[in-house]
């Protein structure tokens, strides 16, 4: 089959830029700083794909609500964070996630992924088959709820007959998804780059990662909500620091850190991005969502460090027809 000039689509005048926002729980507030810094540098991604907190920030950004998310994140305190976490026992995770879903739905309503300002996808993991699942259509709120389903912490979500959990288990930094959606240049943000190196230093650092002294917060929560003290004591045993051994939650969190670091390294080695943005977030714990100011600032700093590499990547395509 031959093609005439009329049948061949015209080349793009510039490369499509994809932004792969990685997983990392509270460290993911850095993605806000990344997006702001890219905008300031005149870089507007044509495709955004996210895993876990990366999906949340990326989806909210494309919905035009990043200012709202940033204001909310910066206003968080430890007590507010605890208030949003609806703890439960024996239902697939320590946290149901309903309160957070309600907050997201309040601002995004019935918005669908197909209606966003640019192509978007979030990554999930099929809990039964272990397959990687890309969510590219349907309810944005549902997709974001699935994206935060960190195993053991948040309950899994049901979609199209599948139990889905956080895509970080299989693709923590979704470079491959950006490529599949047509990106010529992929900017990847890896939030795990310095986590293990920091925690390796001492056992104290491991405990600091996941051990949380909840005495003051739980006392205030009990007074405000009337929640039984027995339930609070269970939470304290799960999350609280121990005098001689790591707490249950500290072991869980550090195990997740090791797993996500190793998976991210493997995926990035096999599917390297054109530009790798590496925020230095080892000082922020997995659930320290109240430290948004620090994380956002470091996201901005990380982009500044990567701008020369990004300029080089774009220069490769300059003046060449792109299809």
C-alpha cells in the first residue's frame, strides 16, 4: 500500500512530553513542586501518568484543582491527618479510605478521565493475578481511590470484577505507560531514590520511619469523637514506638520502602526515562503528610537540578520531523 502526501499526517512541531509521577505516599507532595517548577520553565506535559500519590497529584492537576490540593496539603497537621484516616480492623487494610475519597469527590464530582485536559492514566495491580492494570477511562475519583490502595494500609478497591491495589507493587514510576500513550520524551519523578540509604544508617532511623507516638493525638481524638479508648490502644500498639524493637508499623513501612526501591530500580533500568527527577526525601516518613511544605520545596529543587538534562533531551528533537 502506498501513501500520498495527502494521506500522511503532518509531523508534530515539537516532541510530546510525558510526565511519569511515581509512588511515595506523603513524599508525593513533591510532585506539586515538580509540576509548578516545570510550568515556570515553560514545560507543559502532553501526557501524565501516575502511580499511587503520583496519580492523585497528576489527576487533580489535569482537573484544574492543583491549587485546591496544594492549599489543603499545606494546611495539614498531624491531628488533621489522623482525623482523615478512618481506621478499621480486619477489612483488607488498616484504613478504609472512605473519608479521603469523600474529600476528593467533593472537589472532582463526576469528572471522567476522558474529560481531562490531557491524556492521563493511573496504574493499579490486580490482587489476584498480579497483572499491571492501566486505568485510562471512567470516574476520576474511582481511579484515584484505587491509586492510593497501598496493601495492608488501605483497603483494596473493586473495579470491573477485579480487586485492585496500588500499582506501586509492579510499576512505581510509570515510564512505560507514558511511552504507550505516545510520549516522545518522558520526565520521570522517582521519590524512592534516597530512602534506603538513609534508613540503613541505624535502627533508630528505621523506627523513626514508621514508629509514631500517637499518645497526644489519640487522646484528642477520643475527646473529640468519643471513640472507645480500647480501639485507640490497639492503634497505639500497631503504630507506637517500642523501647527495644521496631514497632509493627515500622517493620511494615520499611519493608515497603525496600520493596519499592528495588522495583523502581529494576523498572527504571529496563525502561529508562529521558529525564530523571530525583527529589531528596529520605527525611520524610511514609505517612508524614503534614510535611507538605518541605516536600513541595524539594520537588521544585529537584526540577531545577534536572533542567539542563531536560534541555538536552528536547534539543535532540529540535528541527526534526516527529510522528
